[in-house]
């Protein structure tokens, strides 16, 4: 087995070659970001190319579709091939740990802005930073220790680019950034961060699974999401921190809920809660600081709601809303929409409309396609009830006004 791996480690492997996805025009593009490179240089070159095309081509990959199966190869690679290369380099400007710290602080700042204003307002800055710092990896001079830290910082920037692409509805682009982020984390030898990346691959798969057209596709997304979450647990190799373990079990629970498996959902929820009870915030990696108890409550609440426990699910989602820091504007919009839907289902139309109006006001503060998509979903449930309540009718009209305004803004930006 070792000989087979070593024979393949020095060439780029396409997703289609491994049989994990159907061949499409996008998959034939060697620079489209779906490749799983067996070398550090190959991965970094792919990140530079991907971010460069993202910067310079406004419609880059807009015609490509998200394919859940495309996550299989990088997940398998992370599980089976340990990093073997040195990260030290002598190529140009000297890079020190202080330079890496500046990058990571900049990433944390942009991540907070993303929560506060939405990805539509800050995504370009992140892609530009990623492109610049990936070039630094290729053309800098640094020690082994600094090299690993630098790769870790670039992986965080690539993760943020992926998350933001998903937030503006560019799911195919997000998928490619996530794949390369995982490859970067493994090259840096950071298995904990690799586990984190796999959790977000799982989360994106669940998100798109909820919009699947057929039952077959929905179940396919659910199975992929569960497998990715479990791969994250295995990649962490028994060293996952309590919060990371909780996150991985929470996203696994989301996969079980999408599959309609109530028992699997409840088991994973209990595991997530058990691990979080052991959490010590000052002992967790800084990049996990954004996954707070409020975020966990929102995740678990949605799981239980979808698995047939609406009262407990709604209680946890309400707990999340009450616990969010003021700057988590987008997250607040999500849970306000969740709660409005819950009250709509229970036929408490007045409260549903009130929470829905709150969600519309909050969504107006952020540039987020995800927020608008959730409101559109709420609107589809509201429409049949327009004649039952003037409050519901007003909510329908407010959502229409918001989406119309957002569409005009997007058209102005595109021109």
C-alpha cells in the first residue's frame, strides 16, 4: 500500500479519474480547484490559480454545479496519506512568526466583519488576501516551524473564502475552496484544522441537501454529510478538543436529521452535548472561538426540529437567539427565521409574523444570499396563509420588498 501511495504522491489526481464524480466541462479544467494534489507545491499553486481566477473573472464557475461526491476524494486522501514534505523554503523575502500573526489577526477581523455585514460586502477582500498570502508561501523564505504556521494561516484564509462563497450562493466555488483548504491543513500537519474543514464540508452538503429536488438526492446528500463528519472525527485521530468533537457530532446530527433518522440524530446530539460539557475555552484553538454555545444550540435545535422534536428544537433555537453577541447579525437572522417558521407551523400567526418582520429587518443589515434564501423559504410557507391574517400578509409583502431591493443591488454591482 505504501508503495502505491508514494507512486501517486507526486502528481495531481483529478476527481473524475478516481471515479467520485461525473465528468463535466468544469471537471476537465485542471485549474478549477477540484484536483487533489499530492504535493504541497501543487496544492499552493492550485490555491493561487483558483483565487486569481476568482478575483479576475466575475462569473468564474457560475455555470458549474455543486457535486456532493466531489468531496469524497479529498476526504479519503486526508484519511490515508499523512503529510510527508518539509514546509521550509528558501525562495525570496524572509517571513517570520510576526508576519504570520498579522495574517491570522487580519483573518479574525474579516471573519467578524463577515458575521456583522455578510459576505457580499467583504468577500473580495478575503480572496485578495488569500491570493497574496498563497503567493507568499510560494515565494518566501522561512523555517519549518514558520512554514507550518504560515500554511495554517493560509488554510484559514482559504476556509473563509469557502464560507463566504457559500454565503453569497456560489456553492461550486465554495466546494473548491473547501477542498484546497483541507489539502493545505494536511500539508501543514494540522489534523485538528483538517477535522474542522471536514465539518464545514458536511455542513454545506446538508445545506444543499435541504434544497434537493428528489428524495434520492436528499438521501445522497445526507449520507455524504454523515460520512464527512465521521471522516473529520477520524482525521483528528483521537486528539480532537471538546469543542471540535462537539462540532463534528453536531454536523453529523444534521446529516442524520436530513436523512430522517430520528434515532441517529438523537444519538449524535447527545454526543455533541456530552463533549461540549468538557469544553474549556482557553484551551481551544483560536479559530474555534467562533463556535460558541449559542451556535451549538442553533445546530442542535435544527436537528431536533427536523427529527420530529419541534418543542425541544424550538427551545434550543430560542436559547441561541438570546445568547448571540451583538455582532452576530447574520446568525440572528437565521434563528429569527427558524423561530418564525416554528410558530407558523403551530398556527401562532401573530408571533410568526412578528419574528418574521424581525428577520426581514435583520436581513436588511447584511449582504447574504443565505439569509435571503431562508426568507424566501419562509415566504413560500406564508403565502397560503395571507388571507388568514393581516400580519402574515404584511410579512409576505416585506419579504417581497427586501428581495426586490437586493436583486436590484446585485444587478447594479454586476454592471
